[in-house]
C-alpha cells in the first residue's frame, strides 16, 4: 500500500526479488518518492485516509544499503 499526496491509500502491486538479511528487495512496482506503508498495513484499505509519520530509521537503513557502508 502507498500513500498518495492527498493522504489517501492506494493499492500498488509489486514484484519481489531476493530476500537479503531478512528484508525483501522490491524488483518492480515502486518509483522514487513513493510513500510505502510499513507499519499497520494489515489494517489499511484502498481509499482510506491515513496520517503519515516518517520513519527515520528506515531512511538510514536504505542509505546505508545503497552506499554499501556497514551500519
């Protein structure tokens, strides 16, 4: 599930790649800037209004992974 600019949820199919260190790599279906629901997604339905809270730890993990540096 994604969150649109208006705060409304959108169902977005993705294709999974490899499982690396307990985390799935998304092969296709997302583009830069997409806001993905990572917590509570089981409770959300398409078209629902949600409140966004940024998860800074996830951003740090992604930056570390993309630069190849160790955390």
